[in-house]
C-alpha cells in the first residue's frame, strides 16, 4: 500500500519491473498497458488478431486479481502500431465479447514495445469484497411494564458504552434502522418506542415529554444500564433532557439531534421567530413530510415513503403531542446540569429548529459543539445517514 493505492502484480504474467500490472483504489482498478504475450514472455504468433485475443485474456487475469471482471470495465484504450490493422483487431476484439463490449478509444501509429502490433489498457469498477464470515451482533427485544404501560425496546450488540437512541414524533424504534448496525459493531445499542408509538401502549393517554423521561430511565434500569451515551432526535430530545435533569449522572455524552429539548432563552426565541413560515403539515404527495426535506422525496422516493409509513405506526396524535412538547420548557440555568460533552447536530434546512436556534442552544450548555448536515431537513439521520453517523461516531469516540 502506498498513498492509499494498492499495486497488483499477477504471477506468471509478463511485465517490466518499472510498472505493476494494475493500481487499485477502493472503487476502481487501473490496468496498465498490456501486450498479447504468452506465459513464456513472447508475443502471440500470427499478427494482430492472436495478439488481441491474448492481450484481452491477460487483462482478464489482472482484473480478477484486482477484484473485477470484464463486465466491470468502464473504458478500454487500444493502441495500434499500424491503423491498417484496425479491421483485423476489431474482429478478434468483437469475438472476445459475447455481449456489448465496453466503451473504447483506438489510437493508431504508435510504436509499441517488443514490436507488438497492439496494446490495451482499461479502467474498471471493483466489486466490494465479500464481508468476513464473522458473527452478527446479538439482537433481543422485550417490553418493560411501567406505570401501567408496556414499553417496547430492542437491544443490538454487546459491550462498550451503551448507546440509547430516542426517536422523534415522526417515527418509532425502527426509524433508526440506518444507525443500529453501524453503532452495534462495538457497543450495545438500545432503541425504544415512546408511549403511543410503534409497539408501546398509551392506555392512559399521557404520551409526552413528562412521562417519556421516566420511561427512558425505566428502560435503562430494566436493562441494567447505569450510564450511557444518549441520543435524542426532535421529540426524543425532550426525553433525553428530562432524563438527564432527573438523574444527571445517567449520561456519559449526549447528542441532541434537531432538537431544543425544551430549553428556551431570548436568543432561541428570536431564532425561532425568524424561521420561514412554510407549512408544517405534510401534503398529499408521496414522500412529503414536515420532518424531512422535500429533496429526499425527489432523490429517494422509496426512502421518503418509508418515513411517511413509519410515522403512521402507533396511536399518538401529532396534534396532541406538539402542544405537550411546547408546554415543557427548561430555563437557561438548568443547562448547567449538562456538564458532559454535548453534540448538537442539525440539518442546515431544518424548518422546525433551524441551525441558528440550535447554535443558541449550544451557547447555553457548558461543553457543546454544533454540526450542520448539508442539504438536510429536520431528520438528517434518516436523510443523510452516512454523514450523520460519521459526525456522531466521531463525537462519541473522541
């Protein structure tokens, strides 16, 4: 490995010591100029057609060593010593490919090594390596009986610092499907359903931030988690903030994702007053939802539709939940309880809690930093999971 590039040399295939048969990156293979030489190092006998066939076979061996095949080739460059051989070369070339050949350019009048009549090089995609045959993370599910309700949870992975993910009003435990496998590689990951969402009951009709903080603590106690990294998305931010205020030692690190968690200040109020006046209710179009940027519906309509569907699972009423959230507020003085590191992550197009309001929140917290996810709305963890996971993973492991 040199400068992030591997060099491939195929045993038994002729080459000069001045170059490798191919250079490969994570996604591409660049095959060196290849002649029609036989295993004994001499050109195939009979002119341009046998040389063409042999050179293409040689490249096939190089591609195999690089993790590619001829089907993965993006473009071929052909070099002819004599353009008069163009038709003959093409006959052998066409016979080599049973289907549609890759893109190609042909350059004539080139002096080639060893007196060759033709030489080829190409660029190909590399197929992802087969994953190692390792054990998959353990997964278990269950319910916690708490205050007359059944609270559903899932646990994936073992060891490390536990990570507890609290969803927003537009989802349930399953909305974290793009995070669980990533973070469960080296730690226990817990997802759960707030009352009235997913598989959790809300017989008392009390779903909201007041009971959610108690429910979160009850689930952690049931699982024997004394301290964890806590992530709260939107409504889930109220749950996390409430749990930390009730039991400050419960969190090692906190991620407040597109949420104010109930904190208010003059700067936060001013920032919210300046946000756009667009509708906060989804329209009747596939994939449109106030918690995701409309760009997701155009870029990935199936994913946007999934978000719409997940938000319909449960009994909680958004028109009831929103006033309950806004009724629970925390004053700036209470922010001192958050002495642990806090990451405030927000989509730069979030219409509900715009970045300016999130920066105002961070100003209240003793040890906070802000990350904005470009082109994302209110749910960047769902819209751009790779960027969100990288930012959160870096913070949790820093």
